[in-house]
C-alpha cells in the first residue's frame, strides 16, 4: 500500500472536520445575529411603552425608523424575517409594548389591528362636520351616546354655545382609547378648535370686517374650500376681506355647494347661482350664517391676516393655483385664459 493511500482516510476526516467547523461557525453566527436582532429584547423605558403607527406606513419604513432610533440591530435581517414570516400590511394604530418582548413579538403584535390599544380618528381639513359625524357613527370603537340623537338634542348634550357644529372641530389625526364616547371626542375637538381660534383672534390684523371671532371662522372655512395651496391662503383671504369692506358680494362657489346640500350633483348650474339659499353668496350680502367646512389652523390664521394687495378677483389658472386680479378687465382676461387652457386640455393639446 502506498503512502498516499494510507493518508486518504486521514484527509477525508480532516475535510469532514473542516466543513463541520465551518457549519458550526455559520450556525453560531446566525444564532448570534438572531440574538442581537430578532431575538433581542425591544428596549423600552419602564414596564411598557407605546409605538404609534401612522396611516400608510410600511414595515420597511417602520424598521428603518426603529433602526435610526437604535431600537433594533441588523435591520436587513429583520426585513427578511418580516417578508418571510409576517404577512399583510402594517396596521395603523397605537400599540403597547411590554418590557421583555422581543423584536419578533413586537412585529407580530403590530400585524393585527385588534392589538391596537388606541383608536385612530382622522379629521380631515376641508371636510364637513356631517362627514365626521357619519364616520363616528360607523366606527366600531366609538361608544355612541349622542351622534344618533336628533341634531338639536345632540347640540344640547354637547352644551356648546352654537346651534351648528360646522367649523367648530379641529382637523388633525387623533388617537383615543377604544370605547371612548362620541361626546368626549367631539368636545375634545371643539376645545382644540376654540383654542386655535382664540389665539388667532388675539393676534389678528387691525380693521378686519368681522363682528366677532365666529365671523372669522366662517371666513376661514371659505378660504379653506377655495384653495388647497398654503401659499395662496392669505391672498384668497385678502380678496374676500376687501369684498366685504367694499360691500361686494363674496360670490364664491363653495358656499353655493354647501347650501345645495344633498341636491348638489357635482356641478353648479346657472340656476343654482340664481336660487337663493342662506349660503348662496351670489344672492346674499356678507358672510353665510355658519362655516361651510372644518378649517385648519393655517386657514384660521389667514382669515386674520389677509394680504395687503388690492386684488378683489381671482380665478383658477387650469394648471394649478389661481390668477389674482385688481380690476374687472384683468379678471375677465384671466377667465378667458382659463377657458382656453380647459379647451386645450379637452382637445389633448399642451396648453
């Protein structure tokens, strides 16, 4: 037997030991990474902590956010685990993480909306109080005590000094305990809106054509419905403030739409503009009797601080935003330009 043949069994055993060692190193490495990533205790202060998940947030975005906060290590490993083991989308809400929970347990916790400790309620600026009340009626986590009452009885139960809830609720995203009553939610939103209105009223510009802060809130709601651009809020405010000062009618379409209520079909006719309602600012002088939507803080501030131009007209450009004008002739030219843009778009041309 040759020397080479004698060494073969030893070489085979050496190779086997080598690969076994490599395998052990890989397993140990994976276990080590697991221990400092997925199996690691989620770090919290105290016995429990809340994690808030926003509407539309993804697992990838959440994992990156937690990694930046040094809450998790090896985020790529966590993402791989999530993709393989946690199915479905991330559920918005507020989740209670208890001391001792691992990263895996935290991910599993947030994969089920039933685990959320809080109920998320979105109050969107520019929508109406009626729309909000409908959402509260349909929300399974809101305890209904007043929203199903006749309107007058609901307002009496709230105990606020107004007959109409429109405009009085602060837009924002809120988290309330599951099972919270509709009355407490509405009063919370009301007090927040009044605080914002009071602050703005105290710091308002001089010589505004409002009898009181409620008039300013009505104006804020009209401004909000007229433009979605924050950069235009003060300009729109300026136009309407000057119209009031010059005894011009506001002639703003959103008030007409609000006055039509359920009769609004998606477009305003000439007959609609001529039909009197308490909200038709083409037929009434001054402000309508109530706000027409829920204005945000920026719109309230704009109502208190109109721009200093002399513009009393504006019309959409057709390409985003509005064209503001001082004279009727300038305004008529802007209207014709707007109609040309619409015609060009309808024909498929680039305006």
